[in-house]
């Protein structure tokens, strides 16, 4: 009987036990198609990754519930090195993130009259410029604080590969922004945006914790500072535009 290692990349990178975060070389052994045996962690002696046999919906539910083992499975055992170095995927995720961010700023920093069809082409250009500037500068500062805080307070080395891993984790852990699409169809109060942002903040902090193996409170403060500065920048640009127009 031929025994196959359940990982084609075991020689390139180690996996993580979703229970304790200990490095493991393989997650399962495949004896034949559909016949596998899950491996146990050498540290905690528990099944290293039970999500291998779970449906995708179970993983999604556990991500929404902020279970750390679901984040470990996603960022260490599901993403391959090819995924981390896939520039096309990063660009697609970044584009989707920025589009949702632009709509969020449009909801928070403008009035209902401003969001309606502009009275003139000049007002349309002014509104578009306000949103684009807010999204660009806000996310530039947001990402800068995340990277600086990770290096300064979490003592993590920031290289090219590490930056991509952190960027990917921040983009993926911002999945709660998808709920902004519902606001494009149904009418919701603007306070819903802040509720979504709180979930995004907590998800970003948990993703940063998993990536860096740091202290949770520091990850929360770094993400809180990044989100707060991003909010202040976007609000400041909106206030400056109104002052100039006045």
C-alpha cells in the first residue's frame, strides 16, 4: 500500500497546530483516495488540524466567531507559499478592499444630499476627489501603522515575504466589509458602518496575533491605533473640503 504525505509543501514550510500553534511537518497521511489519517501535534497531543475534514461553512462560522484555531488553519495550513507570493491575488483582494472602503467613506463622510446624483459635473468631481483622497491617505497611514507597530512593539522582522503575509492577513481578516454590500441594496443607518468596523478591528487584531505569535493586548492596541488614525484622516479630509467650499 502506498502511503502519501498529506502535504506537497512539507519540505518548504511547516504547518501549525491549530490548537497550540506548535509547528508540525505534516497534517495528515493519505493511504488511498478518500482514506486519510489526521496527524497529532507533538506538543499538545491533539489533532493538529481538524478543519481538514470539515466543510468550508464550518470554517466560515468559526472565523465569524473569532476562534483562533480557525485563523491558524486559514493563514498557515490553507494558504500555500504560492498563495503568499501570488501578486495577482493580492491585487484583487486590495482592489476589493479599496472599493468597499470607498463606499464606506461615502456613507460616513457625506450627507444623503451629497450621495444623491450631483447637481453638476464639478460637484461630482469634488465628491470623487474627496473619497479617493480619503481612501488613499487613510489606508496608507493604516498600513504604515500596522507595519510599524508590528516591527516596533511586536518585535517581528519585516521583510518582503513577511510584509506580504501581514498584508494578506489584514485583507482576508477584513471580510466583514462584505456586509457593506447589503447597504448598497437596503437602507441602513450609518451606525451600522461603525459596528462593521468594530468586527473588522477585532478580526484584524486576531489575525495579527496569529501571524506574529505576540500578546493579544498589543495586537488590539496596534489595530485600534491604525483604525483610529485612518478614521481621523478621512474625517479631516472631509472637514477640510467643507471648509474650502465654504
